[in-house]
C-alpha cells in the first residue's frame, strides 16, 4: 500500500489527471508495476487530503542532469523531454529541470512511477 505525497503546487494536476507520473528518489522498498498507489497532499498534517487511488502501470529508472534526461536507459530528445515534463505536471523541460535543481540538486537519480500509459520513448533519443 504505497502512499505518495504531493506538494500543494501539484495537487490539482494529480487530482484532475493532468499529472500522470511522478519522479522520485529511490526508496528502500522501490515501487513496482501493479502496486496500488494512494496519492495524497499535505500528508501528516490536519489538512491531509487523498487525491486518488490508482494502479502503478510502470516504473522506470530515471537520471537527469543539466543536459540530459535518461529514462529506462534512453536519452530523451528535446521535444520528448518537454512531453515527459508536461506528463509530470510541469510547463516544460526547463521548468522541471529548475525545480529538480532547487529541490533535490543535480544530477538526480531515481525512478519514474506511472499510473497512466507512459509516453513511448523508444526510437526518440537524444541527437
């Protein structure tokens, strides 16, 4: 019964199905395809609110630095990075990169957890 907490800035996009994935640091017990995910905002506060209960459809390793976004071993091209960022609730890749640099620091390694059909990255790698 994995639970994921989302900052309030992402809560509406999770609740309304705009944000269909999340990039997270690796946990001691990583997420797995088929897991039932409980999505919350403001967890561990009196303002806690459940946003959704979804099924994890896929989990991929992810790496990002100032120049690259690598998902499941595939280096994504500029246009695909923007698609990936939008699916994660950001305006574009640069917006996502700035957020991760400020919140987690770069380079970042973790996993992307999908609860909807993931964007197909194959054959669309970096130039």
